[in-house]
């Protein structure tokens, strides 16, 4: 009986000690998190001082670019720090459309828009979507980007799109971009990012050709973006 009482008291004492330790750890973690949040909110967000993206080459793989512009209402809605919208044309080939929307740290680094919502609203039916592996000089092991096939009457549109952060970080989902931006914001006080989209409008018979040409073109854009990434201070 004495031993049993002694063991029970020891167990209770140990349990109490564990609870106290857990409580102390929880309080410390709470304080650290609070200090971290205070430091993050107390830092001024850097501003974009050089956009650079407009200097991406106008001539790529024999394609020559023509600048294009959206109506003012579109720019107001997108609210990016920098837009690049071009049609790359090649004699005897279907043109390639490029759009880049860049958002600095002060604007949260990410667009709320994506083709899964925008295309159907414009009358395009999404018939296929997934991921494709792109290899380039900067990404010799390859990186995943998203593809989409949409249809409107007799026309098809093949699209490649992805998010990019910190110049060299390629992300195929908004969730991955949010995580990467959070880490960058915490460590470096910077979480800028861009949405990149390449598209080609073709007839169904040329769909396979579009997949090949856009993959090759995307490799060049992937290699070019770090060099022309905007500068924040």
C-alpha cells in the first residue's frame, strides 16, 4: 500500500511537471510568434525602383514582338506594378502571346486572377488542363508549369502559365507561391511575384505543334526572367 501510494504521487508529480513544461513552452512560442508578427508588421515594405521586364527581348527564336495594351479598366482591375503584353509573330507560324503581370511586395506579390476563371467568362470552354515539364539552361532538371487547352467554336487555345517569385523560383500553384512568399517576407522582407502566361490560338489540327512551340518558347522566358527581374528597395 505504501509503495502504491508512493508511485501514484510520483506519477502525479511527473504529470504536473510535464504540464508546467508544456505551458512554459507554449507561452514562449506565443511570445516568439508575437514578436515575429510585431517585427514583420513594423517593417516598411520595399518599393519597386526598376521594373526591367519591359526589356525582355523582342526577338525570340525567330519571333518578333509587337507590344499590345489592355483597356484602362483591365489595368485598374489587375492592379499590377508592371504589365508586359506582347504578340510574338513569325512568318508562316502561329503567333505566340505573352503576358506577365508583376506585383511588388507592397501589393502582395500575387494576382487574384487566373485563366480558370477568366477564360470561361470570355466564352472559352476548358477541355483539358494539367502540368507539363519544361527544361531550360537555368532549369536543366526541368520545372513544372501548368497547361490548359480551351475551345471556342472551331478555335483552340493552348496555354502555359505559372507563378514566379524571387526571380528564379518557379511555382505551379498559388498555394506554393503563397508559402514561398511568406518565407521570403519573413526572412528578407520581400515577397514580390509574377504571373506568366503564354498562349497560342490555333485550329485543332495544329494543337500538337502548339504544345511543342510553346514549350520551347517557355524555356527561353524561364531563362530570361531572372535577368530582367524587377528591383525593389
